[in-house]
């Protein structure tokens, strides 16, 4: 019902029906107001119609000048001067039309002199049309603002969906490469890995399509990913996954944490004489969700600025900016011990 009403209103606006309705109300309001001052109803209708003609003509002329693309080429002061001049010009037009309609000099009918009549008409034109122009310009600016906001929202949503979609191929590329290696070394383990990969992809396709998902699904996804990496890395991997606080009953943007976990294994050391460590800690205190990721890495050249991340982390940084603007803090550090990632998200609600 509401949709039909909105559609009807928009259709009326398209054909400018609301303009006709406004001027009709305008006309009959002033007819009713000035009825006691006129003995002849025809004279009343005629004079009110002349006022309507003058105000409407001046309004649409100035509305076009203020709101058209050509207006940008005109100086604002020049537009105001044009408006003032037209207010006076239309006053003379009104004087001539009323004189013709009533069949006598307006000075005798209104019991005042010519200058005062022109001043009265000019003031009427200035304030009446001026008020309508202010409303028209305000309405136009609001409409343009809504259009710009809608276009910006659509652009951000498109960009967000693009970035979100890139998570899948990036993760898929890494995991398929791992399965390819495992097929030759341990076919049974490769089979288990493929099953877990299938479960992860199923989650991505059917569970993570929404803008927000329950935190439990995100954590389950991380645990499934870790189980897959355990199969792939075997005994060389020393893994800890710690959860702290009330990690239930709230929602987060999907696949926000997995790129950081991917990064841990991407840059994980390959030591043979000591553990290759990955540590993850997820905790929640009040409305603050914190995620910490650490992995050992081999120090090759500490004099150069490390290249942290790649496609995955670049995308997640942009997604954080879009989904949690001014609601997150992200710090990434690399030293001789390894990579450290600390993410804070201020939850909504």
C-alpha cells in the first residue's frame, strides 16, 4: 500500500500535478480572503487571477534562472538585480491588466495614487515569489543531495561487493596450490584437505552472502581454516587459538578476519630446528572486538621496508574503511620475531 502511494506521488511530481494543485489552492485562498472587499464576484476572480498570473509567471521565470544549468554562468548578484527589476516590471503589467479588467483607473478603485499601487504590487511580487523561490531552491538542493547520496551509496556498495568477492579467488588460489603439493606427498591428507576446502567454500557461497553474519559463523570459519592448515603443515606448525570474553550474540561483517589469518600462513617461517608459530586471539570487551594475529617469519633483510600483505590485506583495509569507517583501528608490525597484526572494531548497537 505504501509503495503504491509513493509511486502515485512520484507520478504526480513527474507531471507537475502538484504545481497545479498549489496554484489552485493559492487562488481560492485569496478569493476567500478578499470576498468581503468586493461587491462583484467577477471582479474578485479577475483581480485574483491577475495576481496569480503575475506571481506564477515571475516564479517560473526566476526558478528557471536560479535552477537551470545556465545559472552557473550568471553572477548571484546579477540574478538578484534581475529579480528586483522583474518584480517592478510585473507590477506595471498587473496595473495594466487590472485597469483593463475593471474598466477604470486602479487609483480610483483602490483609493490611492499610482506610485503606491506600483510599490504595493512590487512588494507583493517580491515577498510572495521570494518565499516560493526559497522553498523551490531548498527542495531542489535536497533532491540533488539525495541523488548524490544514492549514487555514492551505490558506488560504495559496488566497490564493497567487488572487494568482498576478491577474498574468494585469493584464498582459493592459495589452498588449491597446497592441495596440489599434498596430492604427491600424501593423497589421503590431500583428500581430507579438499573436503575441508569444500566446506569453506560452501560457507562463503551460502552463509556469507549477507552484509552481517553472526560472530559464531566467522569463528567457525576461522577454526575450519586452521584445521585445513594443520593438515597441510603437519607437525611443523605450533598453533594456538584463544577466545576470550562474550563472543556470542552479535554480528560482524563476513570474512573480515580471514585475510589476516591467511597472511599468517603466507609469511610463516619454515624453520626445521624450532617451532613455526601461529597465534590468534579473539576477545570482546563491552562493544570492542579485538583480534590479534602473530606468526614467526624468517628474517631476510631487515634494512628494507617489509611488504606486508598483498591483494588480501589491501582489500581488507579498504573493506574496513567502507564497513567500519572511524570505528576501527588496525596496526601491522614486522620485526625479527615475526608479523604482528592488531585489529580493534567498535561494534554497532
